[in-house]
C-alpha cells in the first residue's frame, strides 16, 4: 500500500532508472558478485582455513581456483572472503552514512551554535589522516573481528557525508515551500519528515553507495597491511598473504589475481551505478532514454 | 486613545554573521514603519536593500537581531502555540519564486489542504469547497490545477495557487515579496488587480515588496524607499513618486525607461552598484549621492518634512534650498 503510493509518485523516475544503461550494467555485475557472496560458501566442501592436502596446485576440477602454499582451497577462501568483505562494506557504509546524515542534518536544520560545534567536530575528523588513525586503533585492539573493523571504518569515514548533507539541508531548509509549510502551521516534526526528508532520499542513497564502496576499500587496505580480522578471511587478507608468500614471483597467479579482480569489479560496478543514478536523479544531468 | 496601526515595526535590526568570527553584514538597520488597516504599502529597494529580510521577519520566519514587530499591539516573537496559529490565520505571505514555493514531490493540493487543516481546523469536503472557491477567486479553474504536480503547471498558475493558499484563511495582512517579478508582463496586471480587489472589497492590508517603481505606483497607497537597510524616504505614493525629495528617489525615478523617449540623448545617470563598504557612521547613500557635503558623514535621521518622512541632510535645516 505504502509502496504502491511511492511507486505511483515516482513512476517517471523509476522508468528512467530502469532504462539507464549505466545502472543496468552496474547492477548486473553487482548482482552476480552478490550472488557469489551469498551462494558461494554453500558450493564448496572445504572451509576457508581448512588444510586440503594439495599444496600450491594450479586450478583444477577439484580446486577451481587452485590451492595456496598452506594447502588452503582458494575458491573457498575467495567466496568466504567476498562475503565478509561485503559485510564489512555494508556495516561500515550504513554506520558512516547514518552518522553523517544525522550530524549533517541537525547541523544544517538547526544552525546557530549547534551548527558551529558539530561542524568544528566534523572539521577535526576531516583533517585527521584517517588511515593513520585506523592503523593506530586497529593495532590497539587485540582480537579484531569483522564487526570491530567495520565499526572503526564507519566511525572515521562520515565527515564528508556530514558536510555534504549539511549543505543539502541548508539549501532545502531555505526553499520557499518550507517557509510556506511553517506559515501553514505545520509542526516542525512533520516539516522535517514530510517536506524535507523525502527530497533528500535519492541523495542519501547515492551517498550510501559511495560509503559502501569506500568502506570495502578501506577494509582491504587495512587487511593488506596486516590489520584486518585476526581470525577469519577476507579478500584483503588473501591478497596480503599472497604478497607475503611471494605468490606472483612463484607463478601462483591463481592466488593473487581472483581476489584483486573481484575487488576491482565490485568497486567499479558501484561507481557505475552511482554515475547512472546521478544522471537520472540530478535534474541537470537527466537525459531521456 | 490613538488608533493603533495593524502592524508596527520598531527599530528593526538584522545582522547576518558568516561563521563564528566572520564579518557582520547589517541587512536591516533600525527600520521603523507602520502598516495601517486596508492599505497597500510598498517597500521598494534594489537587491541587497534588506526588503526581503524585512518581509521574512514580519512573517516570523527569521528572528530579528533587535527591535520589535507588533501585530495589533502584541510582539509577534512572544506568540506561542495557539496564538501563533492565530497569527498565521491573520498574517500570510506570498513569495517571489512560484517554482520553489511548491514541494516538487507533493501535489499542489497538499499545501492548500494543510493550511486549512492546521490553521482553521477544516478538512474533507468542506475544505475542498473552500479551496475551489478561492482558486476561482484568483482566476484559476480548479479542475485544471487540483491533483497536479508543480511541474505540470505554469509559473503564472503556480503563483496564483500560492496566492490562493494565502487567501484560504482570509488574512488581515498579506505580505507579498515580489509576487509578479517572475511572471509574464501580460499576467502581472491581473495578479496586481487581485491584490487591489482584496484591499477594496475585503479591507485586507498588503505589504508589497518590490523593486519595480512603476508597479508600485500602479497599486500602492504609500511607499517606503529602502537603501542598504535604511529608509530613505516614506510617504503617499503620489507625493514620493510625483515630487521626490531624496536624491536616491530622484535617481530611481530618472532611471525608469520611458516608452516615448529614446535613451541615448539624455545625460546618462550613473546607477552602478558600488563595491566599497559604506562607513557605518554616515549616510548610506553618501558615495553615490551627487549632492553629498560634509554633513553627510553623519547618519541622517528619518524626519518629517511636509507630507512625508525623509532621511537626508539636505532637508534637515533647509540647507541648499536651490538643489531641491
């Protein structure tokens, strides 16, 4: 019922979304990658950290992506790793978007001293070299899991979102229809929920996609320098081990290339979707067909 | 007891600050005036003169830095809850840009229904009846606009819907901020006539903000000339525009292009916008005034002179009578 009303209201936009080539291409790649992450782990008999008996073997029918120096099956490692990398991206992205939207919105809507203080905080976070901070925090925590890693990423990557959302709120708040709503006696709560928030939804979706991709990339960087999850596997961890044990020099391309390729494909598909969304949702870039 | 003005603006000041330690911009500088019942008062000024800021403060959308706005003798910033609803039932506004006056994601019916529901407590079929009636009053066919989204209507239609929204609650005072500046020349007079009819038939007071002297001349009873946040000249429309006294008013009137005269021949007057910060202590018009003299480094007060009020040292003690 609610969904029907939203569909009705945005029918034109939905048609454009479905027609946009970039969105189609990006979403298809993303769908395949997500399917691998969800279904993959059920299609393998080995655990990601289970000794298989075969050491450093190239791809074969038994081991589709070969095995590494420790005898782990790389197909299992990649599908489990992909799953956890995407989980980190989702959790970190949601957290960063939520904090950024909340701070940006409060700052922009209420203004005054609240705005000054929140923006001071945002600016401080913005100039802290994030990766250095991530390294320090990650190094202090002894047992790091996926949850901790995504929380650390979420807590450090919200500032640009806060600034962008604040600017967006400021411009919406001073739009004349908001003034008219106030003069029509509408309570503040429903002005925010019914007049301002719906106008920001498409923007927030795009911000989330960027944060999702950003969190995956940050997680890979952390994993790669050895500050990833202490237990378990992720795409970054596979890459880190591949480099540590000279996979490329030893000619074990099946160890290094598949996880790197997956990361690149995943981030590219997100970027392409975002560009497509921008074309459809930004009236100045909107084009037919 | 002296008859009370409908709305009284006393020593209104608005200072905008940029950032915590940023520089201050004085948008409105000690402005006082009254709006009487059943009159159309024009507030004229160029961009940056603070006219829109004054309108927003009267509509209680922007808090003044200092000074009071009294509606029927009550300070509008002390109103709360039901009193505030009552204020908006009597004082309504229309803005300049019809396109940004409507939320692109809602049908245009929504702001109309909201105004009736929140301010009058009227809903359902009765609300719809009032809405259709009011739309007809502003020259719209209700069937053509109801149920449409803003992008499906023209600017002229939207502006009329916006005016209808303000009229739904039968306000006593209407603050209209450049209501026709974004409309075609052909529809402007129609919209202005709506306001004139409201004054004549229903005794509504109207504060009209604008920059177009000819439109103000056409419709208003009194005129206030604003420059950089201060009142330069105030009085009956015929007096101020017919025989302007203030050098700024004269300059404005000379700058109106006339249909029977070609431009080139006449000595061109300079109306360039200066970038220099004006000394806060002196007359705001000092650096553009052709008659500036040493007194002008002090701020002139708004004084009564014949049939108007004027803030200019030329008329303080009848200096330089020949210039006037």
